[in-house]
C-alpha cells in the first residue's frame, strides 16, 4: 500500500514523532485508511488518531491532536488533508444534525445537555426549472453540500478548541416528498431529484381524480391521510418510471432504489454502493402516498394503485434509532441515529410533545403542525393527517394535523431572482417597512397551485388591486402579507378541526428573523406570535432524536430534562375588524387565482428536462471538481 497523507500545515501535535514536528506531513499509510471506521476494539478512532496507521496513539483529554479533513465528497480513496486542532476541550456530549432543505444544506452541532448551538455551516443548493412548473435539484450536488457543511463545521469547532470526538451522533432532517431514484450498483442518480414543489404530474393527478369514485381527491385519504396531489412522492416516482428510460430499465433489472432526500443522504453516508443502508423513517414515509398511516408500513394496495414495485422502496424505521455509521469524512464511525422530515423535526425541536401543541415553520413553504397524540385525526377542512414522529423502535407513533403552504420564503426569492425587486432576501423588510401598507394590493403566490386548505392545482399566482400609485415597496409588503394570510387560512382550518382554538402561535424558520413579518402575522391572526431566541428548531429536533436513540443515550427527552428556551412575543396591534377586512379581501383574490391551468404544459419529444450540468440523460455525470481547503 502506497497511499500518502499530504498536509500543508506543520505537524505540531505532541503525538507526532519528533522528526516530523514543524514539518509538512507526507507519510505512507501502512494501516487502515483514516476515512474508514476503525475496527471495534482497535483503540484507534479515525477522529482521534493523530495519523491513522502512523502514530496510532489516541489523544488524552486536553491534548493537542491533528484531525482528518476530506476536502471532496468523502471518497475514501482520495487524499486526506490534516489540520491541527490545539488544546481541544473535553466537554458535554455533542450531537450534530444535517438539515437538508429546499434552498440550502446546513450542518449544526448542539450541546446535548443545554441544547446550545455550538457551530454550523450553510451552503446554498441550486434549483433548475427546465419547464414551466418543473423544479429539479442535482442529487450529487446535494451530497456535495452535505460533505462540505460537515467539514467546514468541524473546522470551526477546532478553531473554537472543541474536540470533534465529542460528537456522539448525527441526525438527518430533510425537505420532504422530493423524489430520487438511483442505481444501487453504480451509486449514480438516474435523474435529477424532482422537488416537492414540482407540477409536472398535474395531468396524472387530474386523471387519477377523474377516475376516483365521485371524482373525490380524498379517495385514498383513509389510508394515507393525504389528498391525491402533485405534492406527494408516489406520482413523481410514477412519472420517473414512465418517462426516464434509465429509471425504467434499472427497475426492470432490479438495480433501482427509490428514496426521499433522507434515504439518499443516509445511504451515501453509510457506504453507498459498498453496503449503504437503504432506509427512511415513518415521518418521511407518510408523505409518499405509498404508506399506510395505520399499519405503519408500505401498503401493497397503494403500491399497486400507483404501479410502484415494492422492491425499490427503502426499509421503514423509527425516527430515533441507529441506522448505520458514517463511513467517511471527519466523522467516520459516528452513528446516524435520528431521521425526521423537516416539519416533524421542527415540531420536536419546538418540544411540542403534548397533544394540542402546535408550531408554524416559515421556510421555502409554510407548515403548521398540531400534535394530535397517538391516534390519527382526519381533517374535514382541507388539512393533512401525517405521522409526526416515532421516537424509538418500541415507542408509539404520534400523529399531527398539518396545514401546508407551498410558497412562503420562495416568494421573496422570486422577487429577488426573477423580478429584481430586491437585491437580497433581507432587503424586503426594509422595503415593506418603507411603505407600511400594501395600499390595497393583494398577492396570491400560487406558483405551484394552492395547497391547504384548497388543494387546487389549477391555481396560479396573481396580484390584484394595482394602481398607478403602486410601487415595489407596496409589492414587498403584499408579499409578506401573503405569507401571513396563508397562515391564517390554515390556522382557521385547524381550529375548526380541533374545536379548540390556538391562543398563541409558536413559530420558527428562516423567515422569522423578519420582525415586520412576525408583527404582521400577529395582527392578521389576532393572537400572539412566539418566536424562540434560537430559531434553528428543525435541526435541533433532528439532533434530539439522534441523541436520544438507544445505543447513544446522550439526550434526555423526559419533560423534566427539556431545556428552557427563551422567546420573543409579538402582540396584535390592530383591532380585529381591520384584520377581518383585509383577510376578506385576500380571500377574494384567492378566488381570482383559481381554475387558471387545467393541464400539464407540452413537453419536448421525450418529456425530459436536462441534467443540471447541461448533459443529456444517459451520459454518465461529470464529477464536480475536488474542493481544496484554503
């Protein structure tokens, strides 16, 4: 074996042989690669060894040590770069979370005793829109962003003199419903990920509804808790099998694996084609329309209905158990032991463990979840019934009512990227505040149809009430109001379903940093809005699930051990009559947006988009360039 570790940094650890002190390290490896998990009982952990196979000496508490950094996508055959971490502190156990969202990926590390956020890193993820209504992302770019966020966060921890060997577990939380198919033999994705917002299956959905008894969109709701909609994974998977030759052939050859983003990440991190674990958790499975929320398993009848072979589906696991171990990166050997869809993770992170507790997350979309306990509650007012979480193999599943809004933060991105009205997402608050009102302008951002409570795929975006006086400030204000009005609609539906109105709304997500938005929300709901001072509740929920898993046990979820979270409260500042007047005008605008589109736009000859690197499908993907650390 003639592998070499290259480092531009001087070797300064006490454990490095004297002849290497102050020199760059270029040493043959004659033992196990540092990226692989050390054998049980070896006494050498790849995150603790100075140079794996060279020194083989595990640092003692408080000692200096060097750390392995993989600058690329975690390929165990690539060179390892060593950096130095001085006087790393032994401290409370840490738990990390991968938060893979629609627009970005983040990696965050929390103190398991205090829930304090220790460090994090974020990388934006590109979206492509190959046709009207189509939204795709590159699965390999998603994984590249995961690896980059992990490595950068580990570097930041070392700069803070925090020993990364204190990270005892990793949790995964993800954008739900987004659909991927890959080849289990090559490890390559067979098409771009079809994002949850995507509308290409509208004609399929219309056909299914027309064939359903009474043309009822809730025909499958008794099993799935969901209406037939473009939103969920089953119709996206069906489209891939019908329209992508590589997917169809791989299914026939029994090489295909299907998964939502959580499945793809866990499979890649636990070895990929070399023994990766193909699994998902109940919260993500419940968003596919292939999962029976009563039996808590894939449903053969639903799979036959959508003509999906059950062999390609991941194994269903609880939200809190050890699924496997990291096989590469600086965290090789750390268990992956938590998995929750992003909205379920936020419910856990907001500590809504009691029946009746609720939270609203403002991200790309907007999602209001209310814990309904261990029995599913079916909605009569356009909400979804979903599995919230199952925190352990032998623990009962908890359910939630959910109001889903497709476009929230995405409307700000549209104003920035498509219209050029703002130069940055943070600028919208300043513009809206300058106007102080929408001046009678109402914006219904139905870019992907309307989700809850309407479930109307034919709707499209509309701006009403424009006059010569209207300017970009008014449009910015109307966009923020649109997020709040949509939340009001799903909150009203939830109050009707539960019979017990919420007296305040707990909120989280990136948009909650917009103070004007939070005040508008309180005014439009006519109840207080409560924002935690630590807004990263989605990642926190995934970390809590990972740290509490059997075999990890560093996070106690009993009520007496949950950390106290400080928060900021926004009180309504307008009278209810004024609020009701504006809301009635909003609902009038919503009616104007409906029945605009009734069929899928025409496709090209094969109905396919292109890869995000521009290559046609069927050509092997070009690997991204290896990132060199500065």
